[in-house]
């Protein structure tokens, strides 16, 4: 029972790490676009240019690999521990994004820090591999639920991508999209994908 609870918690936190990685990927695209155009609306800290791609390239694949390797705890624990440490770093790095300094900095900073630290702790605790489940006989309702969840995820994902061109106000003729539901849309998108994946396993 304890092992199953740890495994479920690690899975949830790994999905959160994927969401954090996606947010940093969109920040990296925005900062990269600002650098390419040479026309910035506000100055960005120099550290943000290097941190954004690095955090995207560690949190996103780290969370995904943890999910893939969940049934092989020996390897998944190493991946989860590393990913948790990077999510902690991502949380502290959110203070460099100009909009978070003006709005909900404690939320953007401390939620990832706590989630990442918890992921590291759970990686140290460990869990046993889950037994193979018999194939579920899914009815039409289950299939429709999965389709609905993934269509919803697609719609939210398109919205997040539409915001990504100027994620943090990189261009002089556009306002920042950070406070127009950008980070929230990424979390909702990942949550819907996770729910759809879970529905396939029911």
C-alpha cells in the first residue's frame, strides 16, 4: 500500500515536472525570439537566456523519462531525483521572469520548489514495481472519455502555443502573455493528457 502511494505521488510529480519544463521551453522560445529580433520591450536578466533552455532541456525530458521508467524503480529513482533537483532550480529561477516579480512570485517560485523537493525525497524512499494488470475491457464510454480529454488537451495546447510567440513580452509591439493564462494553460494541458493516459489504463 505504501509503495503504491509513493509510486502514484511520483507519477503526479513527474507530470508536474513535464509542465514546468514546457513553461520554460516557451520562455526560452520567447527570449530566443527577442534575441533574434534585437528589439526588446523590457530588459531581461542575462541569466535567463542561459537558464531557460537548460531548465527546459532537463525538467521536460526528465519528467517524461520518470513516467516511462516508473515500473523499473532502480533506474526511475535516479531520474526522479535528478528531475526533482532541476524542478527546485526552476522554481527559484522563476524570480528572473519579469512578470513574476510583479504578480504571483511566491506561487510560481515555491510550488515548484516544494514539488521538486518532494520528488527528490520520494526518489530516496523508493517504491516497488507495480504488478501487471489484466487488460481492461473498455466500453464506449471509456473511449469517448479519452477522446474528450485529449481533444480538450489539444485545444488548450493550441492556446498555449498561440501565446508562446510573446510569452513574456519580448517584442516591442506586443504585451506579455504571462498573465493571460499562459502558465495555467500549460498545467491544464498536461493535466488533461495525464488524465487521458490514466483513463486508458482503467
